C-alpha cells in the first residue's frame, strides 16, 4: 500500500497512533495525518498547520493520549492533536 503526498514535500519520519499515521513533511514545514481505518484502509492525507514558517519539523513521537509531538528546528516542541 502507498499513500500519495505532495511532490517535493520531503516526507521523512513516521509515527503511528490508534487511528492514523503521521509523517513529517520537512520541505512543506508541516506534518501530514493519514487516517487508517480498522481494516487498514487509508484516507486522504491531511496537513497540520504548525503555525511556524520555516520550522523544518524534525523528530515525531506519538503519546498514549493520541497526540503527536514534533521537534522543530527553532528549538521548540509542538503538540499536534489527533
């Protein structure tokens, strides 16, 4: 199975929550959420605005509450709700 992302978005790093996969899009300065249903079917990717231009999202980490944290090049952490 593959999921199409915007050309040139720079997908790197993936983490999973109970209902989705998140991927950091370094060149697009965002994190994409790809919903996954219980049967493993995926929905269309949804971009999450990090409200930080030129933030270059780095490492992703999913937490037990379903949120995803991402380290930004600016030296800050951003919490992305599920």
